[in-house]
């Protein structure tokens, strides 16, 4: 039996529950895979003290299911954060944030004791860079950052009619050389006007869970 991409995402959501059932405070990411995860969380909401959300869209969905949401500043710790990715290496290095929530996602990844990343096989790659890298930018620095990204070898494209939850813009950068993703992440983050880059190479996924037609596999 061949499973659709949605089937694989549902499988990931159910599988991820083994990591979160013992935790009363859960960080929740953004995206289609995470939406299925929220559906699973709703079945256990009586056991959840609270969640910390990575976006307004996720907050709205959590509240729709009656799952409590708290500000990161108001929780004593964040034992676990669950999110998806746009691309992932088996070592846990990722491209994330094409949904536009990369700043808060980076904050939650850095805050969490364990980051669980859920992807279907289409996102599992041998080398990062098959999708554009989103870069969140302060609006007044758009031209400056664009020139600097081009100097790094990228082709930045302004995402029209999109404003992040933080009031910033997104440049989607194609053709970056990500042979050394840690180095490229650092170079982009050091450009004045960049809020953050959607390369998650310094803060890796602690557990990468990949769903394929053959089943589910964990890395490392």
C-alpha cells in the first residue's frame, strides 16, 4: 500500500507522542505536519500543563482545540520542542521557516532541552539547498541585505505581501552554497539588518524522525 504525504504526516504525529506524553510543557512549531501533531496533542490535553507556540497560526489552532498556550517567558523550562522542516540532513541540520515563523522557531529551538523534528521522506536530503533559504529582515535593510546575500552567492527574492509575526519581511534566497551550513548561517546572521536565517545548523535537531513508504526511522 502506498501512503500519501498526508498519511506520512499523520504517522509522524502519532509517533511523536511517545516523546511528549511524559512532558507537561511542550513547544509546538508551525506547518502542515505540526497541525496533525496538534490534533494528536488534543487527545491528551488533560495531561498538558501548557504549550509554547512558534506562531500566531499555531496559537490559534492550539486554542481551537482547547490546549493552553503560554508565553515562553512565563514557563520555568521547555523540556521539548516539536516541529517540522523544509529540508533535513540525517545529522540534524535543517532548512526551516519557509512558513515565515523562523524567528520564533529559532528562539524555541535554542530554549528547548530537546528538539524533535518531524519530516516525510520528501524533505530528507543528502545536501541542503534544494529549497530557498528564508531570511527574516528588518524592512529598512531590505536592499542592503539583498546585496550582501548576493555577494555570498545567493539570489535573494523578496516575498511580496508577507509580513512576519515580528513585523519583518522575508527574502527567500536561492542558489546558496550550503556545503558548510554552519559557516553560511553565521555569515548571514552577521549581516546588519538580518533578524535570522532559516538555516538551523548550529542548533540541530536532537532527534530527526523520517516517515517513508517503508516506515518510520529515527536519526541519529
